[in-house]
C-alpha cells in the first residue's frame, strides 16, 4: 500500500549533511533524465500512462491540484482552464486529475498521507459517478485535424456516434449533431483533459476549403453547452500557456473556472514538489529536527522584516516545506534560466539544486542563495551558465570574480574584516542577472542580502553594512542605487575612483599630499578676514626633518610679516613641548613668538599617511583628471571634496603657543597646549580669542611698552622684541599681531602716557602739527607705521622727556614731530 511506503518521522535527528537527507538515485551525479511532464506521448511514459501509485509517489498536492479536484467534483458544468507559462506544472496537474478520477481510492490514500505529513487536512472531493471515462490527450503535435475525430475515436460510444453521424449524411468537416453527443455522454459520462490545446488550435488551418480551426471550436462550444445542461455527464479541462492567446479569449466566453499556476502561492509550492521529488527520505525526518536546523535562519528573517507574531506560523510552514532549501531559491533559479524548452529548464534547475546539495559541508543546516558559488570547477554552475543563463549571466559572473579578487587583494587573504565576502558576492551575482520575464528587479537590497548569506548563525545588520561598505568601495563593478546593490558590466565610476585611489603608484609624484595641504589651507584659512590677520602655513609630511624643502617661498620664515603665523602640524608629536621647542630652535631663526601651532587630535597619525583622508583627496584628483572622459566624475569630485573637507574641519582641535622659552636648551621650553573648541574656518579666530582672553594678562603690554619708552626705543625695536619669546625663561607675552600692537601704542599715546617721535623728513609727515588731537594722532600713527622700515622711524619716549635722536638706529635726520595728547 502507498501509505506503508512512508513513515511519520524519526524520533531522533538523522546525523550527517542536512540531517542525513539522501538524493534519489536519478539525481546523484551524471545526467538527470528529462523531468518535464507530458500528459501523454507515443512512448507511453506520459503522466496519464504511468501507474497511478508510481505517479502519485512523485506528486505534491499543490493548491493548483486541490483547486482543480474541487472544481471537477463540484459538477457545475463550466470548463476549467489551467493557465501559466510552460513548466509551471499544468501537465502534472492534469496527470493528477486523470489518476484521481480514474482511481479515486488511490488518490484519497495519497491525500491522507500528505495530510499527515503536512499536519493538516487536505480537502478534496471526487466525482461520484461510478462509470466515468477519463480521456486525456496531449493535443500539441497530434494528428487530429478536427476535435471530434479524437472524441469519436476514443470515447467508449464513439463508434456508435460516428455511425449515427454518417447515417445523417453529414458533409465533410461538418460538426456532428448535438443529439449524437448527448446520447453518447448519457450512455458513458466522460471527462476530457486537453493539454496543449492552445498550440494545437493555433496551428490548425482555417480556410474555406479546410475550416479545421473554426469547426473544432464549434465542437468545443457544443460540448460546453451540453456540460452546462448536463453537468454530471461531461466535464472539460484545458491547459493554456498564454492568457493573451486566441484560444484563451475564446474559452473566456464560456464562463470557465480559471486556475492560475503562476500565482505566487502556486510558484512557491513548486519548490515543495521539487524537494519531495529530489529526496527519497525527506518525509522520514522529524519536523522537530528540521525546526532546530532552520531556527537561526527563521530568527534572522523575523528580526529582519519585523514579522508579526500572528504571521509566524505560516512563515514556519513555508520554511519547513522548502527545506533543505530556503523559500524562494527555486523560483530565483528558474527565473534566471533563459531557455524556452520547459524540459531543459526543469533539468537545469534540478541539476543545479542537486549539485548545491551534494557539495555542501557535512554540517550544513540550510542551502541558501549564496551557496551558488563562483567556483570554476562547479559542474552545476557550468551547466547553468552553458545551457541556461544568457550571456549577461556569464559576463556578470566574470565581473563578480574580478570584484572578489580586487577585494581580497586589498584587504589580504585572511579576510578577517570581511568574513562573508565570497557569500555576498555570490548572492549579488545571482540576483544581478535580469530575470527571464524582464522585470527590472535585479540586484538586492540590504535585507535580502542579509538573508541570502545566513546559514547556521545570525548575522548583525551593522556587521553586514560594514562588510558591504568595504566590498562596495573595493569592487569595480558593484553599483548601488537607492539602497539596491547589483553587479553590472560597466565599471562604477565611484568605485573606479576608490580602487585607483588605493593604488599608491598613481601618486608617486606627491600630488595627493600637495592637494591635501591645499584643502587644509582652504578649510581653515580661506576666509578673507582670516587671511588679513593670519598667515596659514601647512607643513608637509617630513616637517620635522626638512620643513621648508617642499614649501613655496612665501611660506618660509624670511617671507613672514607681522601677521600671526598659524602653523598646521601634520601629526601630533608624542612629546609636544620638547618636540616643538627643538623644532623652533632648528628651523625658525627669528620671529618664533609669532607662531601658533595647530595640532591634530590626540592619537591621530600623520594626515599624509591617513587613508581615510588620502582616499577622498585622491578621488578628487582622479575625478578631475577623468571628467573629460565621463561628466559623471564631476559629481563624485564634489562628493569626495565634501568628505575630505568634513574630515579636515574636525581634525585639528588643539593649538600650542610658547609660554616659557629656554635659550640654553630649547627642549626644556614650555608651551600652552589648549583645545580651541572650534572647527574649520572658525579655528583662527577661536585660537586668537582664547589667547587674548586667557593668556594675555591685563596691563602686560602697557608695562613693556612703558619700559621701551623709558629707554627711548623705536617702535621697530618694540615689534621685534615682541615677536620673539622672552629670554631667560621669563613668561612670554603672546604675539597678537602687528596691527594690535600699533593700537596698543595708539591707546597709550592718546592717554598721554607716552609720546611718539615721528621723523619729519618722511614723505607726507612734513608740516604735521605736533599738537594734534589724540584721535588725529592715532590715525596718523596707523598710517605712518605700515612696515618694519617705517617702524624704525618712530621712537618712543615718556611725556616731558627730551627725545634723543640716534640716526644710526634709524631715528631719522632733521627735525622731529611729537605726537602727544
């Protein structure tokens, strides 16, 4: 008996690959025989020609089959149409109908067996007529020119009907009278199962001399009328591939019951049938053991899609029915098989699935999309590529292999940072092939990709995003569009830029470091007001050894003027004070107090060796170079520039300024090292404001300027002294800029605390009234001292002192003009 051929389950899990699953012998290696089902054929191997028990053993009770059985049992007299593309299971369903109507007891036993396996009852009724003749025919390619030839040839009362038609003197190609068929079906009820009806009808000639198509259609209409009037005497089932065909449109006028084998539920059930068909002991394995195998994957699915609790039992059922494959795998494979022959399509699908199963590790839990690997020696992949997938699939596979090689070469073969790289690339390859129906849904989103690579343990979304970001940035042919990833034949402009940016040989000329320095200068010092008060100098990579070798003349110390020098240091020294002290001694001969060192954040390395900074800089340079080749590179230029500038804005968060200078051992000098709490173009003002508010003590400039006035020194001497650290380890007064010092002098002069003697021999100064108002005096002073040379022409003195003129010191010849209150 059929029921005895199966067991309800095993108490303990079967050990081994996928709990000990065994492929049926015909699927183990070698060549798989033709799996496409034919309703009937000349070799007597069609579905209707096999023993019922044999056929049911390889059958799964799909929704299509159950709907068809229910429609046949209902006895409503309406024709039944099975519609769906070739290979969707229409012929197999017709075979089930044939055996279920011919041997209902065997069919009932088959359904009861499946009810036990699936854990729920399968409703199915069968026509109750005890003397029912089942007529099944694959019309596609048959020799019948008119449909009544088949009916009269094979119906048990067909000879009688033919004789009656001849007695009535029917002319050639004229449909026999209705009463003849009514009597035939009264004496012998029949069910007609017509496979390939659409193609057969379309190929019939239809001319005035040979009106075969018109006459055959007239018979179908006649039989439909009889079935409507006598539903317990006749029923008809047709299989139609294309709903747009003439045959389908004609049948629609007969108010048929339409069963679509292309619905998502029907297509999903095909995977369940294949699982049953491929494995000889699939239903001997206890469901609890399968649940344990599937648990990590199902948990991943539930978490990924936030599946409601009420839906999870249905979800579990789908996973259990498809195991050892994940749901959707069969459909994914079939959708990318680009052949018109259903037999070839089925053969390739099963061969690939069998190959996937056979080469899995012993402890495999579930077979997933990513298991369709990229190996050159993979027999199943070779078959898929050679006989099924189109040229696009083969080309994209080459691109995927190139991508994977690029990634491994970049990160090293240990793959520790990207453990799922091969699985991700395999899944992307399969999903990037355009489906056979041409729908533009190629590629994969993050959630689908996460499930595609899940097997025995859950994978975190963040971990996948990190891996995918690395893979995407290192893969020339991986594209991303609105969160959907795919492998394409054409290079990804952005990825091409990144890949070439990783190649150090493209930047042997140091252009990347020069551009990085330019970008630092732009981010921090591009504002016009900043450039007026500060001289921004960005040191290069070897700043400690040869800081001025790669610098323009205007950036070197001899060209420095009275502006504050903001010196950008590319790396944070381990010992800041001793390093900066020694560096000042060795590389800056004068004006050491005008410098404010801008330091990168603590713990960061040399900016010129930081790939996070260099990659966008290099991407900018390459995009600028290639934009004539493709304007799309300009968009990426802006992207990389924005990225580089954002990193630079936050990189330099500290500054250092001299506090105590040690003339004997510069390494013992002391510096203020302070966080300025600003970013980008706001840094210079933030540094200056901090120094003025916190490091410049009230009255310190007044005291020093009064000392210089008492000594009758020139303004030039004052400026020169303030631009150097104070000797003898005295606290250094921070340099606040040429214009600020002049304003301090103006203030003291206006208050009457000092006088300024301006040489009357200078152009523009002759005839000045020494008794000018204080504001006028201040304006004259600001206009007078605009350079170091002019500062040497102005001498300080205290009110009431008689200034001495020291021409050798630059005091000027001729008379003097006093500027006082």
